[in-house]
C-alpha cells in the first residue's frame, strides 16, 4: 500500500498545486482585465493631453504674434513721442528766446484803441444810434415795404 498511497499523495499534491495555480491564474486574469481597462482610460487621457498640447502651442503662437505686434506698435509710438519731445523742446527754446527778445524791447505807452469803422445808418454809426439792431431791422423792413408799395407801380396779386 505504500506504493499506492505514495502515488495518491503525489497526485493529491499535484491536484492541490494545480488548484492553487488555477486560483492564481484567476487573480492574474482579473488584474489583466483591470490593466486593460486602465490602458483604455490611459489612451483617452493621452489623446486629451495631446489635444490640449496642440491648443497650447496654437495659443503660444498667437501670443507671440500679439507680443511682436505690440512691440512694433509700441516702438512706433515711442519714436513718435521722441520726435514730439524734440519738437517741444525746440519750440520751448524758441519761445523762451522770443520772450527774452520781447522783454528786452523798450515799452511804449499804450494809445487808446481806435474804433473800427461801423456801418452807417442815416449818417450815424450804429453804435451811436439810439435804436437797437432789432428796431433798426424793423425800420428797414418798413422802408422796404413802403418803397415797394409806391403808387403807380404795377402790383401783381397772388
């Protein structure tokens, strides 16, 4: 019996080892399934990362263009401001020299300002006429009406 029991014991040991191996294979299979699902998620993450990287590159290129344009514009504005500054400094110098010339000129007493010739109404300047401009215009209209209503002229009825 010892030969049979030794064979049965070896076979039982092999059966137990096989059962342990099958159990271990089931665990490994579960881990592989989880790894495959993680791999598909990782592919999605890598794809999203690639798309985000492309967008970031485009945004950086746009920022570089904007920065270059702003630099050029700012450079042109700085040049214009420098030219204006030079002109202002020159004009201020000219103004100061002109002011110095005026200051060194002898002063003459001021004469009374002469009145500018005003239009005449019946031989008098308007400012000396006691009638205001509104009244003057009214008188002129009356004169025009009376001269157009002179008897003997042909009047056309409307």
